[in-house]
C-alpha cells in the first residue's frame, strides 16, 4: 500500500503535514501520530484518510477528502494515515483491517487483506 510513508510525530511535523505539497506520489503517505482528526485547509489536492486506533486497526475511512474539508473528530482515533486519493478503494481497505508499519523500509501494509 505504501513504501514511502513519512511519520509526523512532532508538533511541527503535525502542524504542517502535507501543506505546501502539490500531491502525493504513488506509495507515499503521511502517518500523523497522535491525531484524532485532520483538515485539508490550504491543501491543493484530494487525499484518502484512514483513522487508526491504538492497535493500528482501521476504525474510520474518508475517501477522496477534498481541499478545505475537515474530518470528524473521534477520541477513539490515535493516529491518522493520509494517502493519495483512490488508495482506499484500490486496496479494498475496510473497517477492521489491521495495519503494520515497518520502520526499516518505511512501508505500510494491512494484515488479513491483500493490501501492499
């Protein structure tokens, strides 16, 4: 699903997120940790957003979130994965999928579903 996912785990990285970028390359993404929701104010492109609980289980999905939009806020969310638009549908990701992050290759995949 992603082989170049960046981690935004500091206040500064979370604040700027994907702002100023013109898009996300295939395999790219941003894992925002911690996060209970995101916005796309000031962004120039549409993204897919995956909401994860503390076990990295998918509990929310936002497909094709357009610029200048806001996700709902949920205190069950512990982190959020921002991906290129269309990845959720293409990978057939669904609620309940378990994600795994590999820091050695900066890759993310889903367990129990053929998402690579």
